[in-house]
C-alpha cells in the first residue's frame, strides 16, 4: 500500500490520528484516490487545483457531461486490490458493458480534419479523432482517383475522336458535338454525386463541431452506397459514349468491335494503375496512423510529466514536515496549514500556466493550419497548370499507353509531394507543441522550487524556531530524497513507453494479417467471378472469338473497378472497428501498465501480496479474453456488412454484363443475317423466274407436276426429320434415366457408409465441423446434379443440331434439284451450280447462325420443343426456296399462275 499511495506518515502519527478522528478509513480512501497526500485527520481538503473542498462524509463522484461516458479508473481498481478487497476486483475493473457500449457509440467527440488539431484534443478522444482523420484521408484518396479515371477516359475518347476526324470519318462539328455532350453528361453525373454526398454529410449533424461514432458509421455506409451507384452510372455513361461515337462514325461492325475492345483494354490499364496506387497509398495511410499515435503519445507523456513529477516533490515535502511533526518542532495543525497553502499556491500557478499553454497550442495550431491551407492552394494551382499542360498535348492512338503512364506518374508525383508536405508540417506542429509543454514544465518546476525554497528558508524558521542552517539542511535532505524517487518514476515512464510500443507493434501485425486476408478474399472473389463468366460464354457457343474476348475484357474491367472500391471500403471498416474498440483497449492497456509497474516496484512479496498479484493477473487474462471475443464479434459484424455490399456490387456487375452480352448477341445476329441475305442466291432465283415466265416451253401441266413433286419431296424430308428427332429424344431420355438410376445407387451407397461412420464422426468432430461437412455434401450433390443436367442438355442440343444440319442440307439439295428441273423444263440457258449433297458437319461442331435465324430455322427451333411439326411447314419451306426468305405466302402462287398463263398462251 505504501508503494502504491506513498502515505509518508509515521506510526506515532497514525496512532494519534486514530484517537482524534473516527473517519480515518474514509480519509485514507480519499487520499489514495485523490493521489494527493494530506494529514489524515483533516475533514476538508482542497482538490489538486485548489478550487474546492469536498466533504469526506459523502462518496465523491465526478460529474459526467451529457456527451461523455463514465470511465472506470483502473488505477483505483488496483488500489482497492492492493488493500486486499478481492471481492470488488471483478466489478471495479470490468470494462465490458452493453450499456457502456451504447453510450460510447453515442458519445460526441471533436470533429477534426487534420492531424495537428488532434494535438489539442482530450486524451480520451485521441484515437477516435485520429481514425476519423484517416477516414477523411481515405475519402479524399477515393475522390482523387475517381477524378483521375474520369479525366483519363475523356482524354482517350478524345484521342479516338481526333483520329476519326483526321480520317474524315466524322466532321469537325460532329467531333465537337460528341465531346461536348459527353463532358456535360459526366459533369452532371459528378454534380449528382456531390449533392448526394452533401446531403449525407448534413444529415444528423446537430452540432457541426462534434460528431458521434454512430453517425460516422452511418455516413461511411451511405457514402459507400453513393459511390457504388456513381460507379454504375459512370460505366453506363462510358458505354453510351462509346456507342454514340461508333454510331456517328458509321464504321463497319468488325471495326466497331475492334475499337470497343481497344477502349476496354485502355480502361483496364487505367483501373490497374489506380488499383495499385490505391493499395500503396492505403498502406501509407495506415502507417501514418501509427506514426501519429507515437507523436500523440509523446505529447501526452509531456502533459503527464509535469503533474506527476510535482506530485513526487510535494510528497517528499510532506514527508519532511511529518518528521518535524514527530520531533514536535511543528504541530499537526501547522503542518496542515503549511501543506494546504503550498498546494493551493502551486496548483493555482500550474493551472494558470496550463491554461496559457493550452491557449498557445490552439493558437499555434490554428496559424499552422492557415499556413498549410495557403501552401495547399498554391500547390494545387501549380499542379493544375502542369496537368493542363500535359492534357493539352496531342496524342495518337498508338501513344495512348504512353499518355496514361505519363499522366498517372504526374499525379502520383503531385500526391507524393503533397504527402511529404503534410508529414513535414505534422512533425513541425508536434515539435512546436512539445516545446510549449517543455516550457510549461520549466515554469512549473521553477514555481515549485521557489515555493519550496520559501517554505524551507523563510516560513519554517519562523514557525518552528529552527535556524536557517537547519532549514537549509532540511531542503538538502528533500533534494536528496527526491533524486531516487525521480529515477524510479523515470524508469516507470520508460516501462510505460515500452508497453505502448509493444501494443502498437501488435496492432500493426494484426493490421498486416487483415490486409493479407483481404487480399486472399479479393483473389477468391475474382477467380470465382472469372469462372462464372467463362461458363456463361462457353454455354453461348455461337459467338466469334472477338466477341468472346470483348465480353471477357468488359467483365474484367468492371470486376477490377468493383474490387478496387471494395478494397478501400474494407480499410475504412477496419478503422471503424478500431474506433469502436478503442475505449476498451485503452482501459485494458492502462490496467496492464498499472499491474506491470506495481509488480516491478515490489519484487519481494509476502503470501498475501503474491495471492493478490495472481488475482490481478487472472482478472487481466479474463478481460483480455472478453476483449478478444468482442473484437472478433465486431469484425464479424463489419465483415457481414462488407459481404452485403459485395453482393450489391456484384448484382450491378451482373446486370451490366447481361446488357453487354445482349448487345453483343444482337450485333452478332445482325452480322449473320447480313451474311445469309448476301449468300441466299436471291438474284439467281429472280432471273430464273423471269426466264421461265418468258419461255414458251413450260406448260401448265409440266409446271404443276414439277411443283407438286417438289412439295412431296419436302414433305418426305420433314417427315423423316420428325421421325429421327423423336427417336433421338427417346434415346436421350432413356440414357438420362439410366444415369439417374446409377447416381441414386451411388448416393445410397454413400449414405450407407456415412451411417456406419456416424458414431465416430459425432465423437471426433465438433458441431461446426459436421455442419461444414454437411454443407460441402449438399453443395457437391447440387453441383453433380447441375453437371448431369447440363451434360444432358448439351447432348440433346448436339443431337438436334446434327439433325438440323442434315435437314438443311437435304432441303437445299431438293431446292437445287427443283431449280435445275425448272430450268431444264423451260429450256432456260442458265447454268445452276449444284451444291454438294453431303455437307453435314461433325456432330460436335456448332453452327454460327444460331442467334439470328431465317424463317425455316425458326420452324426448326419450334420443332425442338414440340414433337409434332406445326401445319404449313412444307408449304412455307417451299415458298422460301422459290422466293426470298422474307417474301409473303402469295408470291409463289402468283408465280405459278404466271407460268400457267404463259403455258396456256
């Protein structure tokens, strides 16, 4: 107890005071908590600053402001433990409370925008303020990178427009019009985002100078939602800009696809540059946070240095006066009056000096912030000039990568210069504030030295009757006793600093693990999404390699953008989690420091002290376990929130890719339709009909018989097709049934094996492991069923495709035969190139005309779903072979009538 509270009171005085006052236990408790040593029989004593005299008849409690949380004093807890009050250890030092957590969430702390402002904050708010500055830095970084991406896209688009303008594919007016429209659209997009962010910032802001952790978490969540929405709108706008550019240029489909792939490739390069830059700067921001904590800890150490050292000096003065009281040179009342006057005089002077120092610190920080703002504005002006100079240069398409690299390096150089400027200003501000507190320490030490000198050399000779020489010896004794006490206190300070550095190192290691875990999660997410888009593209099976590459590139671009945003969001969530747990971590760290210092101050312990130390260590371990559990719970809560935001972002990605794939399929269908229209021999058919009409050799009966034979041949071909298709479907259904039977048999065997090993599994596995195994089992069954179903559909499509190819070849052969016979009947001197009859492709090869089909293939598609062919198929196919695929039903009949009239005539 002496090592903790240091009540320098002799045994004789303790006996005397026990007979004089019945409140000794209360007085001792108050003296221990007040950390100021007085004679223990005094009922009313001044506080540390000499401002009031609380009564010891009541239990003094510190008043709590509405926006503050009642803190538990760990030093008081250790004090009660040191007195053997083990029953109260769990309640007095418990730092985990749901009510306290809720109140901490709603506790208001100062709203700061830069580190120097934190130097003037209360020590309890320091971690909250530092993390809030980190969040602002992350938001500023996100804004700068987003603006850089927008500028790069507009510059790349301008380069392509300029190239088309030089090649006379678009006019100068059209070039300016397209560029102006896109610039206005992007400006409007930015205005909408700024408006939404401003509304988020203003919501819930009852006091512009203070903020709560709850409000900060809500704003960060809403900010992330707005950024995801803006990112979605940006990519939609880029697609719109590209499509408008291609439509106006009226280039070919192949050229348009190539240009879009080039633009997508350039934007992928932009996203890669920005993602790498964001990761590096986010790490720098985290490292800056640890440096800030070191500087703040140094200032806090200087702040605590003054009162703690003065407390040691005053305690030794009290000890010296106690010796004079024991020798009867000084009465108890005289000693109390001398100590009261000394404390009051010193603490009043210290309060005055402290107020001056605090005000000087605030004025100093304010001036430095104004100077920083001016430097930043000058710096931004120079940066804007350099950026404008680079953007005004002319670049060709082949120089796009060089421009992207040069522009990004320029902005990186500007950001690094701004970063170094702020770091230098932070260090200078910290040193300036430290100099002020060193000056305060010097003033306080001189003031206390003067008061002590006046006490020993002027007051004591008058009050005690001792000679001046004897009083000088008392002062020398005071100085001699002060040296070992200050050395012990300095050693304690060094141990505290070492413990703080160890804690900071542990937090840094934890942050590195979280960063690695985030990288693994992003890699897993990227690989999973790549597999999904690869599976989607492979199932389409009708697109060209260029179209497939464009879809994969577009997906890679959007996925990179989403992952970059979510990576920054994860860093922000880590800062929020740290803020939420800062109070409990600080209290636990304080508890560890007190225990370590107390353990080091008394190496030789008796049985009671040893038991007491064990109880404290056990309690600290219990609090550490609770803190670890709550930390994991907090991280899990933020992780679930991050997963929700990932799902929303991936939903945007899926919707956007659906539109991209839809447009690609449409363009592919249009190209295939154009090819078919150009290859269907429509000119030859028209010439044959005209020649047959003009020929005098074709009679009505011959023409009718020829058409009737052609219809019969078509009917036979389609009937054979229906028969083969029905047989094919029955065969596939039988194979599927057999596979299902084998699968069920295997599942039954596996279930039997699991039933046999169930007892062993229940014994050797935990509940969580069994749940994971069951989950894997269900997922494996689902994937197996899906694979079997997809394989069945694939075989069905391959078989039907083979039948379709055979049907198409037979129809084309019949058409060629009909046209040849018609030409021969009418004796038309037109040579018909007969196509080979065996043109069937291998069963595994897929046609590339499956997306956009002619009416005959539409009829064939309908036959895939319905076993019976719809009526009119034969006549429809005949009409299509006689005339154009897009002509009506009456045209073949009109041609027949024309041939009949010609024959009769």
